[in-house]
C-alpha cells in the first residue's frame, strides 16, 4: 500500500508531526510512505491512501490545504484519507473537539463523498521570538483562550497521543 503524507506548515511543527506519522506507518512492511509539503505534490493517482496535515491560522486550516481538497475532490473519494490539524487550541480534549467540530468538519462537509477514515487535532508549537509584531499580537489573542504562556517557546505537541493516533489510523488504512 502506498501512502502519501502531505503537510502545510509555516514554522515546521506540522512538518515534524507529518514525519513522525510517516515513520510510524513505515514500520509496517506492507506500507510505503512518502512525506512532502502539499505545495510539492503533483499527481496523487499512484497512492492508495493520503494523510493531510495542516496547521491552523486565524481559525482555519491553511489556504493551500483547502485549495488542494477542492482541486482533488473527485479523486479523494477513491482513496483512504485521514486529516489532522495542528494548533495551540488543540492542547486539551475540549480544544481538540472544538477544532474538529468548527474547523475540520466544515472543510469536508462540502464534499460528503470524501469519507475520512480518521481525523484529529493536535497541539502545536510557537516560538514568540520568531514572530513579527503583528503575528505576535494575533497569537497573544489566540492564547488568551487557552491559558498558555505568551512568550518564549511554547510546545504543546503530545507525541504519545500523536503516535497512538498514527497507529490506530494505520490499522484502519490496512483494514485491520
Ligand atoms: C499567524 C498565526 C495564526 C495562528 N492562529 C491560530 C488560531 O487561530 N488558533 C490556534 O489554536 N492556533 C493558532 N496559531 C498557532 C499555530 O497553529 C501553531 O503554532 C502551529 O503549531 C503552527 O504550525 P507550523 O509550525 O506548522 O506552522 C497561529 C499561529 C500563527 C503564526
């Protein structure tokens, strides 16, 4: 089975999660994985399954991911597809549920023929020192809702949770 893992990542934390998921899928000999930025993908016909990962900005998955889903809306229903979002608000069960309900499901509800095998939201990472003042202020507003620190490096990625999701999704891809 060939699985393509696509990510859209501004600062690299979503890319690192995509690479972790790819490594977990590749532990199974029956699976060949390719992991790449969604901007580099040409054709998806060769793949049996796709995992699409997007970071969240201003309460939406990134535009290149939304464009990809629109572009491939007739091909995606013929594949096994899973989706994950990465953002700071998904640092707890309640936050994850909100992200899934308010930001992931609306993207896919327009295309009911795309049946997601699995979807999840993962906590993200931000380095305040790398942000320009506009982005920094935006982030401070986002973080007010979460109670997380608003300076330095904040990493809420839960690698155990991510790994469990990857193993569970891999089993679903293999039909186990
Ligand atoms: C400009 C900007 C806007 C963001 N907006 C949100 C948001 O609306 N909700 C949220 O929970 N996190 C938000 N974040 C946090 C990112 O989703 C989080 O840092 C994520 O891990 C970034 O992924 P990346 O490293 O792959 O770019 C935002 C980050 C930036 C830089």
